[in-house]
């Protein structure tokens, strides 16, 4: 059975929307994870999440970019793509923490 012709772009758009969900989830869960790690409530420390978040911050704040920000649209777009990719990595690294937190606080 063949798919309708217009469904391929729609499927790609749905996959892309999932990236934004992962980015938002990473930004939402990172501060509580950091707080739990600093207070000693959560061990093992998710070093990869810390590293990916540090890389995202450094890339955003660094004057060195893949595409210079002087080229406004392309410069800002490359920042968004790189930082978005890094935040999806943060989200992936926080999976164990989210599981732990949901078991510790089922009402959340």
C-alpha cells in the first residue's frame, strides 16, 4: 500500500518537532539535576550531561563559530542547530536521572 504523496514532509516535520521537545526537556531537568548532585542527593554524577551542557554554553558564549554571526541568518542558524544538537545530547544523558527522580517523587 502506498503512502499519500504529502506524508513524507509531514513525517519529517513531526521528527523535527521531537527535537524541540527534547531541548525543552533538557533545559527543564538540568537545573534540578544539578541541585540534586550538589546537595549529594543524586549519585552517580551524570558527567556526560554536565559536559554536553558546558559545551553548549561555551559554544554560545564563544566568539568563534562555524559560521560567523556577522552573516546574521546563517550565523544565528548555525548557533541554534549546534546548541540544539548539544541539548538533545543533554536530554539523552539525563534519562537515568529522570527515572530516579520520578521514582523518588511519584507526584511530580
